[in-house]
C-alpha cells in the first residue's frame, strides 16, 4: 500500500525522540483514529530551526510523514517552516494512498503547534 520512500521513513524514521531542552513543543491528535504526534524544535538566535525531533504514536503514514516533516523544516527559518503544507510533505514522500492523506495533516499541524508554542514562549520571555 505504501511506496518505497514512505516505507523507508516508516521503517527508519529520522529525528525520532524527545528533546528535553526544546524551544517549542507541539502536540496534536487525530480524534478519528486516536493517533498522537509530538514535535520538538530547537531554534537559534537567527530564528533558524537548528534541531527538530518527534514522537508519534500512530500509523505507518503518521510516522513517515512526521519523519519527512522534520527533514523538511530542519535548518529552515521559523518563517519558512510555518509555511509547510501537508501537500509538500506528501509530495516529498512521492505520494500517499488517498485514505492516508489525513495522517500528513497531523504532521503539518504538529509543526504548526511547535512553532506556535515557540512564539508564545518567546513573547512571554520578552515581557
Ligand atoms: Fe491515524 Fe494515520 S490513521 S494518523
């Protein structure tokens, strides 16, 4: 059901794990399937994402899309990463079965949530 690239990211996910000193943490869940995704970002003084990790309790597509999402935003600016779409994640994986596209939305939402958390923490610090 999955193509080779998806299988590769599913079997050997990149950037897996917790990040104790993360600058932003995003946790999202899919109410329908119950899958949960957590994304951690480390942001440097130039607003660049210097490191990113994730933890996903979910299906193969959820794991593959979170893995690919981390690859796509690593080394990017917060601004660029905030424009990541689930279509871009699916495209980078050379496609997903139609019934699994919603899983990629979870990855995009986790990135968005981690960025929102980072921005909120930064604003709090500035106060
Ligand atoms: Fe739940 Fe894929 S089935 S995220």
